[in-house]
């Protein structure tokens, strides 16, 4: 199963590279990295098969491989479940990222509020220490 996933990832990378190479030709001389966040295009049956495989992996505990599949296919429910898993492990920034990509506004809103409150408290503490 992992071999199939690896082959699929290579296929997607090659396909994306071929389609977008013409847009990045002017950067070939640079030794930098250009991040592309465009979802892979694939037919519905392949996407459904990958989502099923991602669900099987997720349910068996291989969260990271499932996350990679869900991100490739753009499966919002799967991404949201990965976010729930991260949240249960107190990995709030990772959870926020998954909810944001999903996008699951009902779940990323409360995390953003928590983080903004944390930043507000830190700024208030810093202000208290500079007044002393």
C-alpha cells in the first residue's frame, strides 16, 4: 500500500512539474524553492479511491500518511479529522493549519480566538515588566 502511495505521489509531482514548468522557467538559474499550492487535478474515481485509502490509513493510526493523501486530494472532511487528531494531542498550530486548509471555519475560529488572547496576555505581561 505504501508503495502505491509513493508511486502516486511521484506521478502527481511529475504531472504538476510538467504543467507548471513553463511558468517557472525564468527561475531555473536561481537555486531557490518555489512552493506551489495548487491542488492536483485528477478524475473523480481516482480521488475517491485515494480518499478511501486515506480513511483506511487514518483509522489504522497512520495519521501522517492519511494527511498527505487528504492534502493531495483536497478532502476537507479528512483534513478536518486530522485537525481533530492534532487538537486532541494539544498540537493547536497544526490543528489550525488543517482546519484552515479544509476550510472548517467552525473549528479554526475558536483556535484563532485562543491564540489572539494568548498574544494579548503576553503583550500585557511585557508591558507590565517594562513599567517596573
